[in-house]
């Protein structure tokens, strides 16, 4: 038994797109409601329900906040009711349905009598009637078309899933009654191709299987079209519906599926048929050589890819007439087919327009099936009214370039910022892509001098336009102008909020011997070395490095001279706060000699707390020079002789820390030291000696 799957079987892009919108919404919001089953396939509807996608018959039954309009579309009244209920609407109406709705709206506004060829009870047709202001008449056959009342101005449109031949028969009857009839063939091209493929396949096989929901209009049409060829046709919803007897003795089987039939159901049907085939082979081994199934015939071709963005209304895109396109005209159209070498676009004329691959942008030409999708709305330029086959020849690339230059001209006039990617380093600057190529002089790349321009290749830049001349194809841009403007804005914002006593974030930009300059938002403030820590800092690099982010304290603001003084130690704990408790008089502590002077040595008890060891307190014996006893960096033990918390001073003794008191020293040496023979420095004097 040979199994062949028709082209375009399964999901059309409109249905696939609606499912994508619904699944994304359910994943984001947890639950979403559709008006009517999102798809005419009970198995798929059940699967969707498990993912939080539920359906209701009426807008008033929606229990959540998010409602999705399925691909069939709805009337304007539904959108109004949704707005009144404060519902968030996700519009997944098929672009081809929107096109039909747009024609209905326009014709009604122009006073036409409107005839819709389709199934009057189908939700798509009900929605289109709403867009006609409920004036349209629906006919399902040529016989009905012969009986309905007609006005002087009549326009006819089609349900998107109507068979082409049925539509043409109705049109012929209406044209005989009104020769001025305006005809708009709004049948989805994918639907027509699916129906033609089904009819062609049905003529080549013994039995035809049409897979899809029993209530699916487009699937029922496929089954009817197959039966009209004279081939035995079975309409099944799923694999379990297949009766083995239907395939007994059958050599060639054809399969097609409706637009609402998911791939997994098609695969199950194929698997069931192959299992039946294998069973028959085992029962009749003599026929086993006749049961090969070509691999390429087992896998249905992928459906047309769907657009990724919601489509806008087509109501204003068409003028109600079959357009006579003119060379040089820019017009809007809808992509109806994407081929390897060209794109077909419905522009409202008697034939689809053709965009040769060479008239797409470079990226689109290289990735034609990914970049251009069926259903996309695009603007094109007419290069030729008709080619040899009667199709208008169009260009998308030239419109895109014209629009880019128009936008760039407007951006130049309004001094707007444009974005572009650096594509190349050239002599004197950079080439950037902003839809067209532009030049950035090296002097305008950044606020300062840029030594290596190659580091910018591949980067996205925000720029202002310095010069824009379409006639000379000249475009000069400046990222520096954007940076300067942003810097001025930051400075203004910073000065507006600056005041003494606040804490602000900044970045260290430059170090000097006397401090660091910190950028606090377009304004440089000075952080003096004396304000960096509670202890003595020899050089700012001991504490900070360029590029450090930190918080600083605003010590002073001079707006007249635009100067700001900053502090860092004010945000750190003051070690003198608890020094009296940590280092009471008489306690012995470890210390480090940090510097020496003729009158003694300054030692650090802890970072931020230093004290003086007078020369008389360096050793038990008489000391002539401080450096004879200690040098910077020495670790020593000292005894706290006195502490002045208010003045942040401490007097210390190395001699007494060793256990020798002054009285003991005098007694041991039997030496009397008159006051006048000493250095004349008392403990009180030592407490007054400045830390420097």
C-alpha cells in the first residue's frame, strides 16, 4: 500500500499564528479565554484546555482579564464589549480574514450592497457581516445568488475558505444581473492551494482520507472536493476513527488535512495506516514486494510559516476598486506566497505583484523564507505595470531605502537620535548602518580622543545627524553629540539635587598627589587625601584606583565656581568614638611607629588613632635622638599615659610599657633631673602637640 500526503496539509499559518498567540498568553498570564473554540478540532481544544486556554460562547462568560480573538475574527461590537468589560484583547484574526473585513467595512461606508459568498452560520462570515454594519447578504450557492435582491452598486467578497469554483459560479450569476459588479476575491491562497492539491491527489489514488474536526468547515469542504472527483473519501477526526476494512485491498491511499488539524493527529493517522499495512503484509507475504512506501511521501509538507506580529486593519488599505497600478507608485500589499526566487504580493490589482529576489534587501534576499512571511503587510514601489505574465513588478528594497532617507531627513531636522551598527573602519572614521550607510568622523566618535577605532566594529551607537543629503547620498553622524547632550543633562540634574550633607554615588575618574576627582553625575568633585580615611593616607592610590564606584559625602557646594568638595571618611566609623573605652589610661597596647620627630615618635594604635611617645618616654636611659631608639615600621608596646578625645590626641610611653617607672629610674641611677635640665615638655604639653 502506497500512502501519499497532499501538499499544504494541516495547519495554515493563520491557525498556527492564533495558537502561538494563545499559548504565549497562557504562559504569561496563566489563563486566557477564546470566543468559541480556538480551533475546530476537539482533540486539539482538549489539549489547549490543559494549558490554560479555555473557550466561551459569549464575551460575558469570560471570567479572567485576557481574551483572544481566534483566526475567524469577530464583529466590531465584540471589541467594544471587551473594552467596556476592561478586558485585554489579543487579536489573532487571520490577516486574510482582516482583509475581507476591511473590504466589507469600506463597501458599507460607500453605500454598496454587499454579498458574501460563504457559510452564513460560520463565525468568520458572522464577523464579516458585523464589519458591513450588518447590511451584507450571504449566499451559499449560485442558485441563491439568482434570487437575492440587488442594488445599483454591488460588491461581492468571499469567505476565505470558499472553494474557488463555487465563488466563481456565484460571481457569474451576479454579473449577469449587475454588469457593474465589483468583485473582491478574498479567498485565502493557501486554502485554494490546499483544495487544488486535495483534488489533484484524489484523482490519483484509490481511497482518500481527509483528517480534521467533523465540525470544521474547511475540512468538510476538502472532503466534498475529494468526493466530487469520484474517489471514495473518508472524513476522520483521529486515527481511532479508521476502519481496517476501508483499506483492505487498497493499493494507493491519499491523505490531506484541514487547516485546523495539528501535525500530531496527522502523524497518528499515518502510523495507524502503516500498522495496518504491516499487518496485511504479514497475512499476504507474496505481495510484500508491492508494499513499499516512499519515505518522501510519508511526511506532510510544512504549512506556510506564520507572521510573528499581530496584523492591523485592512479597512483603509483598499479603495474598493480593482487597482490600476502605476509605474513609480508606492502601494501597500499583503504577501501571499514566498518562493525561492521571488515574493508574490496582493496589491489589490487583477494579478498579484512580483518582487524579484534582487529587489529585496540584502538580508531578506539571503534569508527569504525567514525574513518574509505569508500574511506580512509591506509597502512596495511599482517598477513595471506588467511583466510578460501580466504581473506588476515591484520593489521592496527601494521603498525601504526611500523611507529610511525620509526618516533620516526628519530626524536631522528635529535633531532626533538615530541608532546604527558600526560595520567598518575607514580612513578618518567609521561606517555605520542606519538603513543606509553613514559616516562618523573619528573626532565625533566619543567625548575624547579614540586611539583604536576597530574596537567599535559591531557595536550599536546612538547618534545625531550632522549632515543629510539624499541627492549626494551623503550622511554624516555624531555619537559625540549625543554623549555631550547626555552629559549636560546629567550635570543639570546633579546640580539641581546637590547640597551639603547628602550622600551621593560616584566614580573615581582621576588620581592626583593631593586627592581624587570623582564623577558624581556629570560633575567632578574633589575628594581630598585628608578626607579619605580617619588615618593618615600617604597617597590616594593607597585607598582608591581609577574606575572605582563608591559613595561619597558632600562637604561643600560652590555653585558660582562649580566646585564640589567631597569626603569619604565621614561615611566610615570614627575610631575615636570608643577610644576612651578601648584604651583607658594605664593600659598597654601594641602599636606601630609611623613617623619620627626630634621630640619623639608618632605611633599608630589602630588605623585612625595615633599617639605621641615623647623622646623622654622612649627608653629608660636618656635618649639623644629619636632615631637611636625607633624607626618607622617598628612594632612596639606602649602604655597609655593620657588621652584627649575632643582633640583626638593620645600620649604614650614605650619606657613604662617595659615596666620601668620614672621614679624607679631616678632612684636606680641616683640622678636628679631638675625641671630646667629637662626638655621642658610636660605631659600636658605633650597632649597639646599637634599630630603633625
